[in-house]
């Protein structure tokens, strides 16, 4: 579900095909019939943007038919925990949760907490709902204060109490009946029931099922909650922490997981530590206190944070100066890329460095990105080839329309050629958290340089320029550890040395063996606590390549290294029952060895090695010692998987079906149509298509979704420049069903114009039954499919699909909504030159019912 795995992750999909050949059921639920659908045992077509309705229906089915794994649910999830009596659900407030403030468009999550205790989130969003005022404790209970013996104070293991999470969950999803799912998603009740039955039959003691998803699930204004719904399904069925189960995020690049672990994200530090906000903390002690859970492994937050500060500032970081905590930059509530784009447009951001992305093509509302870059003082682009983001000033669409003039653009653009992965050494961290080292195969041509070379020498040059400064503000740069061995004629920094710094060292400079060795007294340094151990024994564990047939365990622990602690399956204590025995011999993975007095198995146990299954923490226990022996989720303060989220999400403790920001339909469940907490950016340069019930909602009557192709890679820079790939997919196209083609007068292989309130693009028409129309809310609904790889550069050129979308974001992670917005489609090519923005304006301002839908662009 949520991924076209065969097309976008073909190497991984080979294992799915092999599993199917051995009898596994492969179910594909997606708006488009794709190569994945063709190889699935069952395909279910749904409307783009209706995924939570489908998954919510699965939750309701599991609960109504009592197919949940009761022993797992009672011991391993927060189902028995009783909530505060002032919590109100969407059932009570017509689509809103308690704590909603319509003036600030934000929730106060105080009423979402457990009865009698407040908890920290496990990672990310740890400050949400916590006081950020200087001088006040931000922890609001210390992330578990009030729990004794590792347990929330009020529980009902019978799951009958009306305020326990289990009963709240039942009421919340009770509306998600098969009929509602069919009406909202456009599938049939029979198709839905077949999926629900297959999933339940393949879950329990002896069997497990897995969900695979990619950006088809994330790029929505409810993206985080969508994946949360899948988590609820899997926890209820006992499919988390067990082999063959889980929720697998399929990554589109070799090291996307690595770029969140050691983040390219603005709001977390390495290892998912909290990035300090402006005015939130008095000092380091306040920061640590505010982000430390009393129970679980986040109790060691101080060790992770201090070791990171020591890695950054070395000998300059001492207990006397708070280990240079004040050197860390502070962030505003939103420093995400889309907020920065608006700041660029407004003139408050003067410079921009683009590395490994192409926002002029790959980001939502590409036109706004190009207009914003035209207002910069300087722009640096590092890439393998000249991309649209480095040439927008020369041949971008706005040059043709006259909205930009090359001679009037003051942006100084620097294009710096980058090295490809085969031209440098380093590690990839893939979707299963596996660090795999790769050697340099060939030298980079010409002036091409690796990312490591670029950032190291940029930092070196800045340090040299500031070396003589007496300004206090320059101390963080002057004191930064920046001393890596250089190799070869180009003085390439040693990637091995960087890995050693990330792994961490003790006071004698020896490599640490794992994160349990980290200290909060400044005696250890570590660039990312979850990666601690990747150079244990001074050996590059990521470079191991022992074939699986030479290893005893099928988990192949000597192939590369998985964080943390070379553990291949997170929370694997859940693969055994509460007594420590395998749920089934066939799927035995980690279990309690009574004779040895420890946990053992085919993987590194994700639990205290000698923590007995019947261990009950004393009332004053803290840290990992405060987690009971039958609670596997050791990163949570209560040791449980969260069906209900009391802390950490900004748009609700439970998932809810909301319509996309732009939709031709009303919410079938509640009066609240869309996610109330979504980021909207309501500005003239970011216009919105009217939705159902609003004036002009007939202007953009169709649902449009964007996607990738096997033959092209993301924004096209690495594929549209390659003759063989450009030949395989030579031209931008649009997929439409024969009914829609007849309705709009579209001809197969002819031209079509797709238009939104932002702009219009043109594409070749591909008439196909793969884009089947759906019955939603009693009317025939058509969907339009657009690959997003094309732009103005390369051998194969065309309009960019992302120019059509607006900037409307998920509020938790600020990701764009490009998988289910609205459009209109017409026969013929779009207008060119100044006529294009005028054409878009005319449609945007058109009176209802005035235009012939077959009117040519």
C-alpha cells in the first residue's frame, strides 16, 4: 500500500516477487494500476487522498470482529491506559479534538495525556505542548513523573473502562464501516473486506504481515497521521517487532535514512535529539531536564547530548561552559524549506545553497521557487549537471512568459560540479537502517568534488577568515573541531576519520563499542549516538561484506552494520510472548534463555540483556530499569507501543480522515473538511483551488496525483541527461481513462493542457484503463496521473508537474501535498508567452458554468 514498489524500488521488489512465488499474498492499494498492481495477487483502486479512510476501516474491522491479538495488545501497547476525563474526540467535536484554538490554528495537547501523568514523545516533536518560556520547566512532568513501577497510574487490563485507550479507539473508528470506506475511497465493500480478511488471517501467533509505503503516503497534509493509522493496524494485529512484520518506509535514494539520522533537517540534531528553539532553555541543564524521560532510554538524553557537544567542540567544551551548549544555533517554530522560500520571496533570505535537489522541478509550486530564487543576492548549486535550479534565470518558464527578465535578475549564481557516488567513498544508510560502506571506484572528472570535500574546505576557509576575530559571535566557528586527515592531490578529507568521529571516543581516544558507554560528564564524544559502535574495536563495521552463506544466522549480522548496536529488527522483544517464549517456533527470533539468564536469538536483543520477562520495576526505578520485563518499546517512557499518542503530534492524538486541502468532495464523516492544523500559507502568490461547496469549485473538478517512473530519477537531472533513459521515456505525458478522454475531447498521443490556480502545463495524452474512474459520494470521479520528472534542461524536456501544486503542508514534518490535489484538463497545447498567466487567471476568475469543458487551451 502507498507505494509503486515495482517501478520505484525494483531491486527490493524482487524479494516481494520471490515471496509471492512461494505463496505469499501481495496486495496493492493505490490510485493507479501499475507494474506493482500487475504482479500483486489483489489490486484495489482508491481515490488519491483517501488512504486514512481505508486504513481506518481496517482498524474498525479488526476491533469489530475481535481479530486483534489480545495478549500482544494488553501487554505491549497502551490499550489498557486510562486517559484524562477532559479529553474529547472528533466524535464529540465534529471533527476536532479537545484543545483546539481557532485563533492560533493550533492544538493544546494537555487533555490528550494519560490520567495522572504527562509523557515525552519518543523522538521528534519532543517540545510540542511543553512550555517554551525561558525560566520555566519545559518538561511538564519530566516525561514520566507520576508513574511508579514503570506503569501509568490508571489502567484497565480488561480493556473495558470507557476512558481506556482501547475503548476510545473503538469509538473513534466506529464510523469507518465498509460502506463509509467504499463511499470515501471509491472501492467496493467486497474489495475492502477481502483485504481486511487476508490481513487478519495472516497475522497472529504464527503469521505476520508487513506494510510497505513511500511518498504516496507521506506527501499529504495528513501524511504523518496516515502512517500512524498503519501503525495502529500493525500494533492491533501484533505485527511490530516481529520478523516479517512492521511498516517499511521505502526510500527513493541510497541514503535517505542517513540524511535523517544525521540530519539535513532543520529541527533535529543527530540521533533525533531536540534542536533548541529560541527562548526555550536557560542553560544545558534545563535543556537536558526538559528532554529527559524519567523512564526508558530517553532517560540517557544527557549522555547523548553532551557527547554530541564534545564531538562538535572538543577540548573547548567543558562542564564550566555548559559544554558549549550556547554555541548551538536556535531555531524558530518553522525554519523548513517552504517557509524559507517565502522568506526568499519577501527578501529576508539573501543566499541559498542547493545540494542534491532541484527545487525548480522537484518541489511543490516550482514557479514560486523560481520567482523566489530570482530575488536572492546569491545562489550556489552543486550538482552533477546543469539543472533547472541553476538555469532558471536563462530559460525557466517565467522567462518565456515575461514574469522574469534575465537582465533584471540580480541573483549571482555559482554552479559547482559535484562527484557521483562512484567517485567518492563513504557510507549509505538504507531503509533498514543498514550502514554500507562503498569505496571510490574512479576519480571524479575535471573540477568535480565530493560533498565532503566541499563542506570541509568551505569550513576550513571560514575558520581561517575568522581566526583573528575577537567577536564573541565567532567563537563557535573558531572552536569547532575541524581536523580530518587529507588525502591525495585534491586534499580529500578522510571519510573514515569522519566515521570515527561519528562513532565516538572515550577519554583515551579509543573507539566506543556502543551507545551504552556514553557519559554525560564530558568524558566521551560521539557525533551520533545511534551510530555509536559502527567503528567498534577500531574496525569499520559498515565495510563488512561477509556473504550470508558464510554466516550462521539468516539475519547476516556480519554484512555491514545496522543502528543501533547492529540490531536488525527494532523492538524485537515483541517477537516473544510476555513470558519470553517465541510466539511460534516457526517465527522464533529473540527469546529468553532461562538457563543462561539472558535474552538470545538470531539478532541483538532490543532489550536489557538480563532483564527477566517477569521483571517488575521498583517504584523509584528510572531509565531502562524502569521498563517492565513485558514492555518491549524501550524508547517510550511507558515501554508500550502507542495506539493513542498523548504527546508528539501537532494535529491530534489519533488519525482522522480529512479531505485534502484541495478536493472536489466534502468530508463524509464530519463538518471539519480538512486537517485543521495543516500549514496553509494563504498568500496571493500561493493561490488555492476552490474545494467542494466553495464558490468556483467546478473550475478544477478532477483529482490529480504525481508519481515517479522507473526510467527517470526524481527531478530528472540524473536521467534526462542520459540518452538511453531519455529514449525509454522521451516525453512528459498525462494518464487519463478513456471516459475522461471522451468527456474532455482528448486524443491518445495528442496534447492536453492541465491547469490549476497556480499555472498550466502541457503533456502528451496517454489514454489508459489503468486510471480507472471511481464512485465517490454517489458520483463518477476521474483521476489524472502525472510523472514529475521533466523540466527545461537535458535531452528530454517538458513541463514540470510540480508547477501545478500549491504549498500546503503536513504540520508535523512540513512535507508538501502533491498526491491528491485538484485540476482541470483540456485538449490541445497550453498558451505560451504572456498568454499563459492570462489563461490561468481567466480560469481562476471564471464565473461558474461559463466555460465549455472541451474548450481548447
